[in-house]
C-alpha cells in the first residue's frame, strides 16, 4: 500500500477516534501494527491536527471564557477547567517521571476496550434514572481530572470517554454539557501533552518525512472537525450505547486475532 495512503488512513483514524469515546491511542497502536510504525513526531503532528479542530469548533466559547471575566459563570467554569487540567497534568508528569510507557501489544488495549464498553453500559443505566443536570460542580472537575489521568495511563480507555462518563457519574448528567466540558478540558490537556512530546523530540527530526507530517496533520484536523460536529449533534438526542457495543466488539475481535497470531 502506498505510504501516502497509509498516512491518510492514520490521519483519518486519529481524527475520528481522538474525541469519540473509543480510544485514539488504542486505534493508532493497532493500525500501526498493520500499516507500519510511525515516528513519535508523526503521532504528535496528527494529534495536533485534532486539537486544532476542537479549538476551531469552540473558539467563541474559548474567547468568552478567557475575556469575559465580568461574568461569574465564566470565572467559575474556567476555574473548574483549570483544576481538572492541573490534576491531569501533575499526575501525568509524575507517571512519566516514574518511567511509565505505553504497551507495544494489543492485549491490554483490547481488555481496556471491553471493560470500558461494559462501564459505559452500566453508567448509562445509572444516569438514565437521574434527572438531567447541567450544573458543573467542583466534584465534577475533580473526577474528570482523575479520569483523564487514568485514561493516559491505560491506553484503550479513551480520554474523552473517561472524562465524559466521570462527569456524568459525578452529577453532570446532561450529556451535551458533560461532552462539552470533556472536550474543553481536553484542549489544554492535549496541548500540554503535545508540547511535552515536542520538547522530548528536539533534535530528532532530521530524517523525518515532512510531507507525511503535513498530510497527516491536515487529514486528522479535517476529519476531527467533522467527527466532533457530528457527535455534538448526536448526543443531543442519543445515549452513548452504540460506542459501548463498538468497543466490546472491537476488543473481542482483537483478542481473537491475538489468539490466531495475527497481531501481538
């Protein structure tokens, strides 16, 4: 398969999965086992494309949060975003310093996909019995920060899924409100992670295929923009159940491939 097509496929996978509750890291690790391993800089570039897409979607909301401090609700929302990001950032830094590394095989990813899918089904049942609440509390901010940290340590969990369902369990039961908070707190979280990876990669880009980086970045950004806009409409009237069953089916299929020796 031509390398350009492989690059486009990886960009599409990142764009679709970065903000849907299905785990982008898990999907990329799986895809690269078939399409060929890519550099860390390439993975950073396509993640940056997805971040740019979410910034473009929420730019008005972001400008209001950063400039309209005269409104108490904006100050409170921004403070809670900061707390959630701080918890994730500090915890992630500690995990990195302790030598945590992502696994290079699909078994833990498959298990995380299955367990995450089951968790989504259970949480949806719990939330269905509660009234729809759009109030963002400090408890929600705290647990979203913890959930993002857990997702970063266990690939296959999905950062967006962990943040959304932690918010819903903590009391932000209105799905669009929980999704918005998860996406907004994901912006500084992903910017920080991407910036940290770029710092680690200084001086290691001499043999990099810059055309592939540009193609992957643009592809990921366009696809992420479409995927997020679709999801924001979808959660207005639907539960996340479809993503739970997808995760379970994919996890089972991956374990089957491991047993056959098709992947490791």
